[in-house]
């Protein structure tokens, strides 16, 4: 017995020594690529193909031109009176005068908290690491056909087709200003910006009612050399429904939303056409019922919203509207909201169908996809019977249904899938509906290459490892000879 204790004590001492000796190795920070060293030749070279950066939703400043005030982003903005749009059924007429300005490089969640990175580190990498210089799409430099990156800022509240058509006009004007009708670009698009880029590539400046009958003809794709999609929801995100029901929060995943970080409330999000176009595409949406069964659901059908008491059909919303406006005005307002919802969902359906159409001819550019697949990402909310209307849960928690209790562990596996906290892996690659659980990865995108990491959605463009992969794609398009040594 005594000898056994001595042996155990000796083993413990040896383990302590090993841990102590290896402590510096185990405790050191994760290794990161030295981008300055890796891309030094690219930084010194000239003739690199120009880049257009398209930020995602929330990624462009919105400014009131009459006062110059930056309405978005704003750390102390919690009410909807600055950003909400009109909600007439004439979607093209719903304007409020705000204009898109520069890209958002940093922002603050609260006036009490430090600022966080948005696109700052990506822009620094393009300039300081890869040797690009910033240029304006409206006033490009005379030598802006090479070694230059441009930002396409846009009103991310508005319809994605409208913004894709704006991108088409901007690119045509840029090529004309540079005197280079043959010029092609590498487009680097994050999140929803990737959907805008894809529509532009497929249809150019066409609206949804003027699409070619035999499929995409790559009218915009003729101006693209390489398209890089970073965290793009190519089959939509269930987080869009959550934002329409609960409001938008900076944090995705299985995290309870704090009002401190709830930057866009549900009534405000309701007025934004782009959010509906981010809903899961037909055939991709699902809910989990009280029997823990996965049921397909078409989130672009207004009757589904009515049946599940979402958004304007929620009893709480209707009571609040009645209290605020009175019987007559509240009935008119609710009728206006329901009519707007039906129209904006129909527009979203047509937009999503346009992205799913098979092209009439081969794609004229290379397609690269970058994303994360390490974070639990909402794919199907829980919808169970309630006292007066169904109850919807977007978090995996223990839920009581009658006498039964649905356990968090079961719900987490059913409601969430690998992704970046916003976009599931399946949506990122537009996973084929024919793919089964044990089948190899199948995608309807037809990408040339895909890269996965463990970054959250908003951190993808700023992550050093992801930047290493992104820059490795774009700097290989140098049009000039290497400088002499």
C-alpha cells in the first residue's frame, strides 16, 4: 500500500516536470502566417488586377445628406425612427433619403464598450500586405486599372436586385472612366454582398421581369475574372427569420440575445426588403415540431407566417398596434403591413429562384468560396403548440410541452448545424438536395475551390488565415513582369 502511494507520487512528480517543461509550448499563442513576408513579392510588384470589395448587410455607412449625420453605424441608436423604410406595396418607391457612404471599418456595440473590427483588417491587408491602393468607383485614379481596390457601398436595407443593378452601372461607368472596355475585376464579396455579386454576374443590369428565358447569360460575368464569396448564404439563413421576429443582434448561434446588443429591432427589420431575400430558399427551410420531427416549411409563403403567428401576426404586435393607434387606425396599419409582407415575400421568392436557374452557357470566371463550419448555426427553429398560438424558439433550451420536456441536447442537434454562427456550411456551398448524410460533399454552385476555417461570420474577412487564402487567389493575377532583383 505504501509502495503504491509512493509510485503514484513519483508519477505525479514526473508529470509535473513534463508539464512545467512544456508549459511555454502549450501556452503560447496559436501560430499565424506572416502575411507581410509571404506577400512581399506581390507588394513590390505592379500590374495586379483591380479588386471590387462588396461588404455584407450593415457593412456600408448610411448618411443623412441634409445634415451629414451618420445614421448607421451609431452606438447610441436603439429606436427605429432613423432607419425604417416606408412599407407600401410599391417596393421601388419606398425611400427615406439616406445614402450609402463609405465601408464600415469599425463600430461600437455600445457607447460603454470598445469598438470592434468590421472590415478594417481586410482593408489593411489589401493595402499594407498585398500592395493595393484604395480607389473611388466614382472618381477613379488615372492608373486605376491595376493595383487598385474599389469599395461598392450600397444601401443594404434595399432590394438586392436593385443593388446588383447599381453595381452594374458603377462597373460600366468605371470601365468607361478608365478607358478600358476590356477590363475585368476580381470581386471579393462578404455575406449578403455575395448574393448581389452572383445576381450581377448572372444577369448584369436586368431586373427580375426582364431575365433571359433560357437561363443566366452571364452579362455581368463577362467583367469578372475571379469571384470570391466569403460567408455568403447561398441558400439563405434561418437567422433572417429570427431577426424579423426578435430583431437583429450582433451575436448569432445558440446565444440569448441581449437588448444591449440588439441594434435593429423587429419592427425596423420588417421594413427592409433585403432581409426577406436572406430567408432560407424554397426546399431549404424547415422547423422542428413537438415530436422532434423535422418538417419542411416555405418561409416565402405569407400563410405560413399567419399560421405560426410570426411578426405582424403575433398577438403581442397586434395588441401594441391597437394600443398605439386605436381601433380604426390600427386596422388600417395592420392591413398595410400584411399587404407589404405578401409583396416583399413574393419578390424574395422570385429573386431566390433567379439565383437557382441553370445557366445557358458555362460560367466565364472562376468561383472561390470561403467560410466557417465550427460554430453551431441555426438551421431550423422549434415550433410547438401554445395556449393561443404556436410558440417559436430559436434557442436550444429545455422546453416544456404539456407534460413532456424537450431536452436542450436533443434540440441542439436538431436545430443547429455546422457553420459560422450565421450561415450553415450547407447554405454556404449550396449543398445539393440529392446529397445524403453519408455522401461526399455535393454542391449546386459548381465552385472551383472552397476553404473552411473556424471563424465566426463577422470575423471571416479579418482573420489572418482566411486573408492568407484570399490574397493567394487575387495576387496571382499580376499583369506585369516581376521587378528586377
